[in-house]
C-alpha cells in the first residue's frame, strides 16, 4: 500500500495547475486542486512554493508535467518565460521530484480517464488494448505523445515534439495556406496552424485567399463567431482547422501505429465539441489512401477530463516513489 502524498502539476504556456495525489485502491486520486495564470508569479519556483504552503499535508515528492522538452532535468517552457529545474524543486523538500513533458503525462493519463469523461469523434468504441495509444492536441501550442504497449502489458510513454513537424497540406486551399505562411515563417510547422495562435494564422491566410480583409486579432473571437454562425468566414476557418487536425491525427496514428486509439487533448477541442463532430475531422482522419480500412478501426476520442495530465503525472509519481 502506498500512503504517500505527492505533488503533481501541469504547466502550460498560459496556466499552471497543481494538486496533491494519493493512491486509493490502486488508482491515483487528486485533491486540493489549484489553478492560476502563469503570469501570477514571476518565477515558476515561487508558484510551486505558494501551492505547497497552502497544502495541509506537505507533499514529499512529485512529478510536474511541463509544456516543452525536458533536458537534463531542466525545462525552458516553449511558450512561457518560466524556467525551472529538478534541482531547484528539491529545495522545496520534494525528493524525489521529476519533470516530464505535458503530453507524456497525458499519454500515461489517457487510458485511465473514466469513459464518461471521453467523447467519441468516430471509429469503434475500443481500440486494441495491446497496441500503442496516441495523444495529441491544440492549446497554446500543439502537443504530441504516445503510450507504447505490448501483449505482456508493459507500457512506456514516448515524449515528442511532433507538433513542430512540417504542416502537410491536403488540398489546393491548404497548398495556398502553406505558401502564404511561408512568406512569414519560411518553414511552416503543424503548430503554426493547429493551436490558438495558429487559428489566427489560418484565418488571415484564408481571408487573403478569398480576397477580403479581416480585423480579427483574437483566436477566441474566431471560435465564438464560428460557433454562433458556422456559415461565416470564421466558421470556414474553424472547419478547416478541424479538417487539418483530423489529417494530422491520422498521420500521427500511422506514424506511431496507434491501433489502441487516438486521444485528442488540449484546451480548444472540448470547447468546440458539437462543431468538430459535424466537421470533416473524421473524414480527413480516415483519408489515408490504401490504409483507409486500417484507419477505420482506430477510435478517436476527446479527453473531457480537466485533469488528465495530472492523473498521468500521478501514475509516474507513484511508480517513481515505489522504485
């Protein structure tokens, strides 16, 4: 029995979320949730210290998931000015403590998210339980990871920076979007289109293609207008966003062999659920030529659980504490 209380965190480019985790009946349980904008504290260490100060039972170790690559136990967040290292976190009494990529944490968490916290975007109810699961999603950036599984039940999470792979256009309109964005970025990654700021890039490119002006400078305005009027230019932008997301998700499923399922995470998709269900997402996911039947057997689901990354971080934290 593991009766430890451990710190878990999920830190993105915009928000930081923390909780304490306990193991109950073999499953991680989260308590004392707290979330705040990254700008609340000048340094990441101050944010963690403030959370720990508010805990009745002080955590003895933990795992914090962060939006970016972890190198030698340190992180320089991709879309945030925060920097932190495991050595600094140990000064707060967290021993052991580990930093992992946020989508690596989601890969660990996705398979234990309750079914009522998942929404289907097409395909069968369940994937192959012995095959890899892919997790991806747009938020402030675009994250990608996978949980590799074998027939013996062994699992290993695969952190990645797949969101920075090249954007793959799928039709003449997307060819033009790529051409327009190349003027600004030279090399155009998936994240230049499939994330919050990417939605704005796409909207401006589509306006140029259509020969019209746009004065929108907030991705949230695009989403709100699209949901209110799907036939508006903003609706066309969001539909294209969903279509490209489906195509990219399909590419990642092929690349990782994710016959266990593809889980969509991040802050955007749960807010546009009815829209994406009616969009070309699944059509583009399956549109893989000779591998269409292969794709049809892969479920695509949206993670609606707000703390799935914390669940995954808790799995890693307790495995670490027992090791």
